[in-house]
């Protein structure tokens, strides 16, 4: 890619990200911006700035998400699901996907015809129906549904929209947050593997996208 534009709610990993990309291709420009995807106005401005500066948008991947810890509550677990947790997770995992997808379609539809693509990342939680982590699972199930509907809607204007749901647990910094009681990352991985879930590396998800 000539230019990769990355947004995150914090700038902590921006330098390491740029270094990683430059190790692959030194000619790629990496542009990092602090953006809260739970804010539609912030997302809209970010996309507008990208198109204004670079005059194009070939593809987009919407991967921002908030995890939710499992195994912390006794049944009926739904009684411990607070309004605040539900709203916080939905704002990022679902509203954020909506805001980003909409802004990307706005940007792409008026650009010259091309192989334009949007990918939203859901989760195996969208289909596994775990009796816990209700907000997280619901947000990912809704993400998959939303993506399929938008794909049909915008295909006639030359934009492909797809959803990737990793068939396992992805080994990212979020992983320990799913099992807060685990004492180490190795224990988290062992726990999921004992339940039949494979551990997926971020590179596997990236290749699929």
C-alpha cells in the first residue's frame, strides 16, 4: 500500500506500528490518528481528512473492540450485566462499526470506480451463544448481521463489504481481559484450548482481511 491510515483511541502503539510496517515496505506512508470510534463526528472528520489529503480510499478494516471478562459471575449472570457495561461495549463494538462503515461508504461512493472494500471484524462469539459476556456476544452478532445487510445495499455502487469472524480466540493484548481470573497468558490459552477453541494469531486474521 502507498498509504495506510490507522486510528486508535490511544497513541501508545503508533511508533511500533510504523516500525513494523516499514520493515515490510519502507515506501509505505503510515499515518496514525487518535480517534474515538464511539464518536460519529470524530469518525466522519477522520475519513474526510483522509480523502481530502490522499484523494482516495481503496479499502478499510474496522477492528476496534472492547472485551468482556467471562467466568466472573454466578447465574443468573444476566442480573450482573450493568447498563454502563452494556452501553460502553455497544458504543465501540457496534456503534463504532456503524459509524466507520457509514463514513467509509460516504467516502467511497463518490470516488472513481475501483475495487473498493470494507471489512468488519466480528467474533466466534457471534455464533457460539455463550451464556455470559452478553454485551460482547450481542455486539458481535449484530456486527455480522449489519455487515451482511450493508454488503447487499452497497454492492450496486461498486463497494464490497465483508465480515471476518475469527474461528478461535485471537492472541492480542485484549486476550487476558476475556479471562481476568487467569494468572498468566499461558493459562488463558490453555483454558480456551481445553474448551475446544483454537488460538488464532493476529497475522492469521490480517491475511483473511
